[in-house]
């Protein structure tokens, strides 16, 4: 779920920026934008999970 929300946020924000600047959105020109959003959201999820695990083991 986190990966999907991260991708939607990244792509949606970029599209709004491009539309306000009267340009063709980057996401409609290449796939790398969506892949970067998916990758970063996955990294965030792994980091959040590791922090939860380390906090639980300190008790």
C-alpha cells in the first residue's frame, strides 16, 4: 500500500507542476519517473520496518 501511495504522490505532484507550467508531463514522456517513485517508496517501507524492529528489540 505504501508503494502505491508513494507512486501516486510522486507522479501526481509532478503532473500538477508540469500542467501549471504548460508543459507535457514528464510521466507521459518516459517511464523512469514512475520507476523512481516505486523504488523510493519501497526504500522508505524497508527503512520504517527496520526502525520498528530495532525499537522493539531495545525493550
